[in-house]
C-alpha cells in the first residue's frame, strides 16, 4: 500500500491524499461503509459501487471468524471472492467486539478468551491469531489487536490497558512481518493509538505507534462515551505526532459533524455504522439537517429526500413516499434510507476533498456545520 499526500488546506490540518492498494485507489478523506458480516446491511454492492461511490468497505473479524468461518472464506479464495466486492477491504481486529462482551470474556497477557454470542462456544484471540484470521479473510488493510478502553476509564486502568495494547502491537507487528498473504495480493498492517482521554497517554501511545513504521496508523478508543470536545482534543494531540506522510484512520466515528471536525484536524479515513443503522430506524442525514422520516410533517411533502442529494434515491423518491414505507414497515424503506445516508456521507467527504484542493475548506466547513446538526 502507498499513500500520496496531494494537498494541504492552508488554514487547517485538513489534507487530501491518495491511497493505492492492489484492489484499487482510495481518494482521501474517505468514509468507509461498514460491512460487518460480509455485507453492508440493506445495500447491494452495485449500489455501493455505482450510486454511493464507495471506494473501500469494512469487514468485521470477530463476526466473520464466527460465521461463515475462516475455513469457508479460505475455500472461497478470501472475502473479495466470497462476497463479490472487487475494491479494497479493511478489517478491524475484533478487539472492539471482544471487549464489548464484558460478561463473556477474560483478558490476560496472552490475549482475550471469549464466548460466542451465537452458540456460547469458547475462543481465544491473541495478537498473532488476529493477524492470521485477517490474513485468511483477505483484507487489504489489517488492524492490530488492541483493547478498546471505555471513555470513562480511570487513569490507572487506561495506562495499564495502553501498555498491554503496546505489547500486543509489538507481537502483532512481528507476526505480520513473519507471514505472507494467502491470495496473491499485498496486505498492510495498521497499529492503533489508545490512551483514553489522557493527553500524556495519548502522546505516549502515538509515539510508540509511529515508531513501528507501518504504512498507516489508526486512532482508537474515541466516541466511546467521552465528551465530544475531549475527542477532538485527543485527535489534535495524536495527529501532532503521527507521521504526515501516512494515512490516519479515526475508528468508529461518527456523525457528519464529527467527520468534518476530524478532517479539519488531519484525519484521512473514517468508518461508522451510523448512516446505515440510523437509516434503518428512519433517520436521514441531509445537507440541510436531520430528518425523522416517521414524523407527521412529511406525510404530504412530495419534495425530494435531499434537493442537493447525489443518489438516485434522492432523484426518484419523495419524503412522503419514504414516510409511507416506514409507517407501513415496508423493507424497502430501510434500503432507501441506507442508500441515501451512505451516499450523503460519501458526498460529504468528497466535497471536503474538493474544498481542500481549492484551498477554502475551513470556510466551507463552517457553513456546513451550521446545517448538519439541525432537526428538520
């Protein structure tokens, strides 16, 4: 994987770049739709490619490991062959899912022992095993196995957790460098900065991650309960240390406003389940604000979902029709809303890129932020 830094915004840390993988190029800043179990919920891949214009999607190591299982994925020739997605794929390490199973997992120096949420069977994830599983999945970008510290963790816990993550990272790097891809194309490995909301821990973690000299780096453990302003502070601290010539990935974030604030602070890559999860529950993100499509006010509104929308669903369907589908509990409602929201997120980062290149990102961002959080 290579990364070319193409433009810097003169008034902020925002930047535009180009990631090149064996499965294609990714223009940054970029939002990555989440495909947890080898699919982006309620969305066909041809819609992701042609209408939403997704350049990369995510797969979830924990879920794919449990079902369909690594043996099936290897027989298929990897996740790209299994699900038919021919563009880049990033897989998380499974750490966030494992650590969210607080009552069904045990943590020690070796790794994390957990019980499947499907059948209760017992499993062990180690830093080395997480690399092997992601090698078998066939991701273009593989994430290090880490502990995702809660946003309200006390300092001592956060410090011990970060130090364990660092020891795991060293083992993961060693094992990645000692193994080869399985399917004839290259893979790369991203470490993850931790440290909760404590500036000295974040600096220490960013320095350790940067010292690993990987092709890209990630920022984890944010948007997990800490105040939003504290999240932005941690991003600023970390990005002062992470190398400028490598992509920076902010994991699991977030709202459209979060994404623009992250871009302004030098983040290149984002993912979040919010556009699809909220869409399935009737919430639409638009250039003018947020809509609850079950509200009575849309009953007789025959205007497009978003007058500035770029997706075909914005051109074809009206607010009144989509409200009718949600009230009727029609499955098509979830599909339309998911397509719209993902297309909007990809449009938003695409517009951010255009304004970074034009040199007026900061001014454009201020205007967009005023609209994005409004309840329509």
